[in-house]
C-alpha cells in the first residue's frame, strides 16, 4: 500500500505541486493509521495464538522433555525465590526505625581482646550528650533475664532492659497505651510488650496494675508497647527506667566509673552528621576521663549491627553465600532448558527449513522460539509460586525466619520475581532461538547434520559449567559441615557436659555456703560454685597496672568474679600455682589469670606478681586502687565462640558480684539431680520459679546460625545437584535415542553390554572430570576465604574434594546410566526393524 501511495504522490507532485501532494499524502496516512494499528494488533494476537498453539503441540508431542524442562526451571526458580526471601529479611534488620539512618551504637576495640564489643562505661552516654552538639540524644541499655508475676499468672524466661527515657524517642517502638513523656516519670514504672501484657492480664486493662519482677520488686505498668519486630537486634519483653537499678548492682558497678565497661550506649546524631567525623572525638572524650586506657571507642551504625555485629559473628558471609547460591541454582536450571532445547533442534530442523522456504524470516523464527521459551518460563514461574507456598513452612522451620507468605504478594517482590522469570526465559531461550533460526533450508532438507556441531559443542560446555558449579557447592557443604563438627567436638578447655547454671537469687546468694552443703547431700550433685559460666563474661576491665607494664599499652581483660570451687566445678585445668582456698584469708586480694593474660602482660613467671586495679568500695561508695597478687594460672579456654580468639581473663574471689550459680551434676540421674536442685531452690527462694540452663546446650546456641545455614546450604546444594542431574537425564535420553540404531548394529556385530555402556557413558564421564578440575581450585580458594572468619578452623584436606567428585559422579552415572542401560538391554531387532 505504501508503494501505491508513493507513486500517486509523485504523479500528483508533477501534475499539481509538491505542497498539495504532501498534504494529500499525510492525509491518507492519518486516515489509514487506525486501520494499520488495528491490523497490527490483530495480526500480533494471531501470531501469539499461533506461538501458543505450537508450544502446546510441542509439549504434548514430547511430554518427557517438557516435564523435565518445566520441572527443572520451576524448581530452580522456587529455590531462588526462597533464598531471596531470606536475603531480603537479612538486609531489613533495624530499617523500620524512623531515625534508622542516624542511630549508632558505641563500640569498643581493645588491642588485646578477641573482638570488638559494645560494653561501655556508665557515664559515657550523658557525657556525649553534654559535650557534643552533633549528638541529639543518648540512651543506655542493659538487659537481663527475669520472670514476671501478677496474681496467679507468671511469665518465665523473659528479658527486661534498663533504659534511659530518651530510648523511646530514639527508637521506633510505638506505645499502644500510655504517653511517652509520662511512662518513665516514676522509677517504679514498667513498660510491657503487648504479648506480655496479654499473657499477664488477659483482657483486663493493664495500666496501673502491679507487676512483680523476680518476686523481689514491684513495678507499676505505665505503658504497653507494640510487639517487637523479629528483624530488630533489640529484643525485650519489658522496659524499666535506668535509675531503677537495684542497690546491689549500683554498689557493684556504680554510675561514675570510666574503668568498668558493662552498659550498652546508643547515640542519635543530628541530620547530616557523619559518624566518622565524631569517632576521634568520642575516643578522645573517654581518654580524657580515663587517660590510661588504650581502648579505642567509635560509633557503629545500628542498621549494620545484624550483618556487621561488634559482638559475635554476623550473617554477612551467609548473605553473600546464599545470594550466589540463588544465582547458581537459577543458572543451572536455565542451562538445563538451553541444553534440552538445543538437543531437540535436530527434530525441528525440517520444520525450520520448510518455514524458511515458504517465506519465514529469521526475525520471525527468533520471536517464535523466544516466545515459546517465555511461555515455558511463565508456566515454570506459576508452578514455582505454588512450590514456594508449599515449602515456605519447612523453609521457615529450618532457617528460623519468621517470613510470611503475605510478603510474596507485595508488589516489589512480585515485580522482582516476574523480572527474574523474564530474564530466565530470555536466557534459556536466546541461544536455541538464534541457533535454530540460523539453519540453512538447503542443508536441512538434504538432512546434512554438520550444521549442529556447534550446538553439540555448546551443550558440552554448558554441562561442564553445570557440574563445575555442582561440585563447587558440594565442596562448600562438606567444608561447612567439617567446621561445624570441629567446633562441636573440639576441646574447649573446660568440661561442658552435665553442667547446670542459673541465677543466684536471694537466699541462694546470701547463704550460699549452707545452700551448697545442702545441695551436695545428693549423690547426684558433684560440684557447685558461684561465678558466670566460662562463655558468659559480661564485664570487662581496663586500667590494670603491674610492675614492668608498658605505659603506652592498655590491656582489657574479661572479668569473672568467682567462688571457692569454681575451677573444680568447671574442670578448668590449673597449669601454675593454685586455686582460691578457704584456709588462706589473703586470697580475698588474690587473682587468677589465664595463659593468654600472662602472655599479653609479658609475664614469664606470673606467680607472686602484683597487679593494681580499681575496685568499688561498698562502704565508702567510691572506687579505690587495690593491690592483688597472682596466685595461679589456668589453661586457656574458649570464653567466646570459635569466631574469636581467646581473650585475656582475670578471676577474683568476690562471689557477691556474681549473679550466677554453676552446678555439675551426675550423668547417672539427671532428672533426680534437677529435682533435688528444684527443692532446695523452693526452700530458699519461695515463690520464684526455678529456671536453669544446660551449659552444653547454651554453647550449641553459639553456633545455631551456622547449623541452620549449614542445613539450608545442604538442601539447596542437593537441589542444585538434582536439577543438574535432571537435565543430564533428559540429555542422556535424547543422546541414547539418537544412537539407538548404532547401539543395535554394535550388538549385532558382537559388542558386549559393558563395552557399549563404557562407550556411551565415557563422554559424560570426561566432562565430569573437566568440571572437577575447574571447581576444585576455586572451591579451595573460596572456602579458605570463608574459614578466615573463624579464629579456630579446620584444614581443607583432599577428602573434601574426593567426596565432592564421588557424589557428583554417582549422581551423573545414575542419571545417564539408567537411560543407557535401558537402551543397551533393548533387542537389536526392534532397533533395526525399519532399516
């Protein structure tokens, strides 16, 4: 039609003039435009319908291949979706606060401690608010395990935190009941979370009601907080004013000492202030009040605490690991699709040739095959959505994540997943589309097979890549399991089994000698002592002096105040000197250190050396300098997780400062021992529930994240290998089908079944060996990088790589061998009947 218009335009321009011809031409274009659009839409819909019909025919014609294609791609997408849900939850921690971008925690770095931590001096918060105009608000935070009681209702195992009033202005923990400016007006005020209030008071209005904390002190409920989101690093059930701390804690720690680090300090900066500019000033402020310290103080963003924690080990390494794993699983699924699509290209060669002969252009063919790929990708996407819905409860249970399916329906996530499906469809279909559309009709119709050699080579490359990734994941899973097994079974420097620890409330602490004698009347109670367990040191101490100390070096010690018999109870080995003795009165001014403390102090012969440190005088109510003598050195023990190096530790004989009791019980009758302890507890602390923990279970909790991530990594690694084997199964089925006549001829000519098996499997086996050669060096490097995050780690030996190869080869042989064995067992007469 455009040609006719152009001819009429030229004639009109000659007969009349150019302007009139142009006016007429554009008028015709405008009049014809709606019809052109309508025709384009009509023919476009017709073509799409045609593509859908062809796709459905192909699905019906090759049901097995179609199932493998869609199942592999949907499983890969489902795995990717689940892992991205986990990643999204990880990066969302503490982002819900209105002031999230300006909230910081004060960190502390000591040159001789295992890692940074958040324990800071009590007066730091107020000093920061007073001396720096860049600081808008500050608040201290100190939590502890308690139980709550109101009437006949008791809540055990809860967390209560002492906070400053500014805490509620800094953090977005909204009040459901109560006024922010009034809730902490009285020192006896308490805020409960919605869940705690409901469990204590039911449907009654809790405001004004009395709550007993540990049956020792009553508080008045002045406000109810909305339940704390799971993606908050701060978790608590109740808040009370910081000034309501009991007298016992005030006597022990005071509120004015710059040498005792025990409280967490949070800072809210004004808009536009960068924490890096304040770090040196914050550090200088502490050194002004405590000139002898060499500890470095700095500000750390609250939004980075979960992934970059100052204490413990964050999930950043797993965030990176699972992000790559999500991509790998999806890529493996796409490779399956590409492999099977190109493998089937020979069967569609005649179709392509005929289409080209009757006038189909390459662009039309590319659109057709990309359309087929996108349709299959869409079907896989829908199926993946149902798989996510089915497996999400299992995923939540394994990962420990409270991720609801409602999040999946949010527009950003849906758009993101749809984008992944689109990209997956394009990646999976782009190579088959361009390869198939490039076939020359003359060669195809003469059945020349050489045009597919490139596709065969490309399939081999994809299979090699697929299994290289699979073997790499198997190496990673094996190393992670090896490290977890090492941490669980390693010698900690103390005996963790059959040790029970609990808070030393009231009568337990004040008359502990009598209580201990009563406990040991049972044959199932072996040892008992006051003191925090070896993995629960919540106080650090700086400002310690000794003869010969370098004045420019300040060492921070983990501090534990213990009772007689503590080292015997925990089975911590004494390597020099002795433990504390009831018969030696001077032991009240004696200390015991670990080997690491002796090393960093530079003491070759530590026994008899004198140290000087600040202690709080209860009667004078002030800190004084006290001289203490080192009477013993214990073997180093792991007072942190294996992520950190062993810290210098100092023990003193001052059990009144300890809030914990450790009891070693007999393995012969654990229930009997616990019953006996419960009876003694009830006699000495009536009305208070007996809450205890096993030390070995608490230590296992240190590695709960690693254990969960290890299980997740195992599952997704197995799924990745399964998807790869699924694709190999389909590829082997096609290869065997193509070589059916060859197999029949070989059998007629006398070839043995094992010989044919070796011939057909050998090609795949060679590709697997190449995959192993690629993945082993990369796996060694990557897992070494992962292990660098552990201060104590395993060595990556040859057995990890041998195991990965054996597992991958076994899976591949089962996938390929089944198809090959079935073909080899077929009667040659059936294969050659039409020849």
